[in-house]
C-alpha cells in the first residue's frame, strides 16, 4: 500500500485504513424531479504512522464545499464558551497582552473576553481582513483564506499578538500544516495558541460511523493533537476536556517555542502505537457494522414493520450512505420546511414531515439521527403522530437506544459461542 503525505507533519506516512468509495456531499439535497447530475467524491479514512492523526486521504476542494442553499449552516456547540474565555484571560500576561480570534466560530468567546479587556481582543473580519466575498461561507472557506499571504498583510495591518484562539477550525483544515504555520506568523515570540476541536476519541472507540463527514478533514484525540502541533514547533501547556452526551470538546493551550525556525521535536523516533490502536479499533467496528447492519435491519423490518429515519442532517446522510442501507429505509422524516420534499444526497429517499406518519400503518421502526438530548421529546411527538406503535433506535453511540450497542452485543455473543 502506497503511503501519501500527511497534511499535518508533511511526512509521506499516511496509510489508508478504510475506503468507502464514491459518495455525495452532505449538502447535495435535490428535488425529486431534478435533472442536475450529482457529484461524487472518493471518501477514505487514513492515518499517519508518524504523528498518528486520523484524516481524510483525499479532501474535497474548498470551492466544492459551498452550498447552494443559504439555510445550510454549521451549528457548532459552544456551551463551554465561558470555560474557554476563562482560559484565555488566564493566558494573557500583563496589561498590554493582545489576543486574536480567528473566525466567527470564536464569536461567543470573543464577546466574553472583549467585555473584560476591551480593544486588546480582536476578531478577524472575514471580509475586510480575509477578503472573503461570499455570504454563505463556512470553515472550508475561512481555512482556505488563512494562508501565508494573508498573514503578511495582517501583520502589516494589525501587528502581532501574544495569543491566538481558534475554535472549530482545525478539523476542517485541508492543509493543516499551512493553516497553523500561517497563524504562527501572527504570533509574537513565544506566543501561545489555543485550539478547540472535537475530541474524536470516544466516537472512534465506539465505532460511530456517523461521526465521519466530508467537511471534517481531521479527527483528533488529545495525543494526536499534541504530537501534530509538536511538528510545528509547539509545546503543550495543558488540555481541558469538555464532555457532551454525543461528541466531546477538546481545548488545548500550546506555547510556541521558536517563532523563527519551525523545528521537529524528534517526535518521529517512536511509532504512535496508542493512536494506531484506536484507528484499528474504529475500522474493525466499522467493518463489523458493514457486515451486520443488513441482517439487523432486515430482522427489525420483518418483526415490527417498515423503517424510517428521523433527522436529515449530515449524521443521517453519512450513516445511510457509508453503510449503504438506503434499500432498507422507507423515507427520512424531518420537520425542517427547507428540507421537505428534497432527497437525501446520493439516494432516492425522500424527506417528509412527521405528519406523514399519520397516513401509514405499516411503519414500525424509527432510527433517530438527532442530538441525544432531544431524543426523549421527539419520541413523544412521533408516538402521538404515528398510526401504529414504533420501536426506536438511535444512530448515536451514547444514546440508551443505540443501535450500535444492539449490533456489537450480538456479535460479542456470537464470538463467545464460536470460541466455545
């Protein structure tokens, strides 16, 4: 197997772990009668054998990640903004220290910090500072504009900063090395960098296939983030974990050790065996899912009735397409009026509103593809609307209704009997 270049450490050490073949983008909803040809892109997950980072082998260029629908937005979790703001203030030394916030995904933290230190906090303006001329843009566009040329212009305009904060950006960075290197040019000597990203550890160990997404180019654990940043001359000061029912958040504070010469810290001398083990566990569980999901859905359909999915976001789309289960699903239910009547990307599955359940007495199973905290209320609503009782399962590993638990427990029982 030919190794490719890692987008973080730039070593030719990226090995493909699992290739899902050609898949659509999650933004490619289309009308039932649309004649527009749908684009497909290769979707494969790889891992660097040097820094240990799990990442997409091929990323989709930024210009192909812009949605034609203005209502599609990335809503990132920020309930831990007060924790992050406190860390930022603790990292500022002296009354002259300045902090730069990189994107609109830092806005809530920026507001909290600015209220304390005023103009010493600066949030980049996407239009005047980064020359972004689009309206409905997301992380893909921002990370593309944070480049060496932009950094030189920003230093001339704003000067350098003692601290830089970037939330929910690094996992979207297609050239992660260039993105961090460009931010480094905006730092004063021995400045600090605070990075907030999803912590993928739990989802990887659970085999949560729906955590994958074409817009997430990198899947960090605390260790792979530390190792990756070491290659860019950063030393870890501390980690803070913020725990959520579904996907945890990771805050890391790094100190830049040499702003003039980026150096490797000899981290390549040992193989990241712990990270490689996590990658192998994830791939093993996905392959188990790929084999077992069809039998489980077939049994559920035979026992209870036809199957629908509730929630037409990117988690549902990835779950359906990566496991190739569209033939087992009747339709997808979602009460977002923007999505009603459209098709799930890459499939012939129509998105219908929940009132559709009132007209069918043959639906017996619902797979929930929503936030774990919302499941209980949604079940109550759907039970009132459905003509016949339904069995509910969740595509979220942390849910008490997780379909993953059902499948993996069955496989463990089979393994025990085979050994005996």
